[in-house]
C-alpha cells in the first residue's frame, strides 16, 4: 500500500507543471495568428487586400485592420501622396512652323477611392517610378500636339495681352487628365510649364519679328502723333487768326474812340485858348518829326520854331499890363 500511495502522490504533484507549457504554447500560437492577421493602415496610403493575388477590398482609413493570414490574403500598401514628374526638354513645333523647346511638370497622385487604386495596382504593379515614366511619355505627346495649335507669338511675346500661356497649360491639363485617369488610375492635380526657350534659328526669327513689330508700332505712333500735332497746329492757327481779327476790331474801335476823344479835347482846348492850342500843336509836330538822328536846317522865325525864340504869344504883353498897374 505504501508504494502505491507514493506513486499516486507523484502523479498529482507533477500534473500542474505539465499543463502550463501546453497553455503557453497555445497562447503563443494565438498571438502569432493575431499578428499575422493584424495590419496597420498609415496616413497617406491605402492598403489593398488580395486573396490569392486578386484584390478583394481596399482599406482607406488609417489605423488597425484585419485580414486572413497568408497565403490566403496579402496586404499591398499603395502610396496616395502627391508627386511631381517633369517631362524634360522637348523640341516641339508651333502652328506657324517654328521650333520651341519646352519643359513641363505634372503634379499627380492616386485618388483615394477603391476603383482607381485597384486600377493603378493592376496597370502599374504598384510602382510609382513606372507611373512617372509613363506620365513623361504622355506629357511629351501632349506638348507636341498642344503646341501645334498655338502660334509662336502666343507663347513668346513682349506684349502680355497677346500671351496665351495659361490657355496652353489648361489645354495640356485637359488632355492629360482623362487619359491618365482612365489608363492608370492617376489623377492630375496640376500641369505647368517649367521652361520655354528658343533654338538659335527660331530666336533669330523671333528677334527679327519683334523688331519689325516694334518698328511698325513706332511708325504707327509717329504717324498718329504727327496727325495730332497737325490738328493742334491747325486749331492754334485758326484760334490765332480769330484772336488777331478780334484784336484788330477792338483796336480799331479803341483808336476811333481815341480819335473822337482827341478831337473833342483839341476842340475844347482851341475854344479855351487858341494861341496855346497852336503852340501845343506845334510842339506835337516837333515831337513827331524830330528825334536823335534828325538834322534840320530851318529858319527860327518860321513856324513851328518861332515858339522856341519868341515863346508863347502874349507872354510879353502880360508883364507890361502888370507894370502899368
């Protein structure tokens, strides 16, 4: 009995240590399965869940998500951030047959919706570099076809009113947007020209054209200025003639009035003192005919010089009368 009881005690004593390793193994297996089924969706990306290589759902919300463990389901992250791709220098032709060197950029991204994300994954194999290469090819074709609808003066000009660069960029965006969205699931955010230069031949032709335009504009403005100057001179001459005519009329009127007034003054003076009147008239005559360069040899006892020798008439008589008194 004693050995039997001792053996039974050993079995009861060794029981718990044997169950704990099994529980730990089960817990580790569960945690491993959970880690295989759990994934994280980061901000700025989407995760496509594929089942045996075929996309079954797209996860867009950042955070933790679940999937079946591999090989049943796999998770492919897709970058949704904004990217920019440049076309490089492109030699294109304008509508008037001249060559222009252009470089354009495209800002693009994969839209945050399941349809276009799945399309991008299938078309580009989730490779942004390959997408950028395809976009550069599309930009080159769009620049070639777009520039053929614009004259060089619409792209290079010193007059801002004749430039149509904004319209050219809008046309590029319209041409690229639908093609890239339908073909690769890529949304075009912006399109613009980075650089626009002219080859040597085109540059010489452009400079000659600009010089001719400047000369034509200068000739037009000179002709317009000459026409305005002629009109101004004609108006000034007409106004001067009118002013001279009015001034002549006014001068004649004033002269006539002065002559009338002078005749009245002379008449009044003659009636008041005839001798004094004759003396003043003689002095006026002398004032008109004698100046610094005048040489006259005349008798001093003849009029009007008699007044210089004899003096005004009656000056001698008056003192005689005063002596008698």
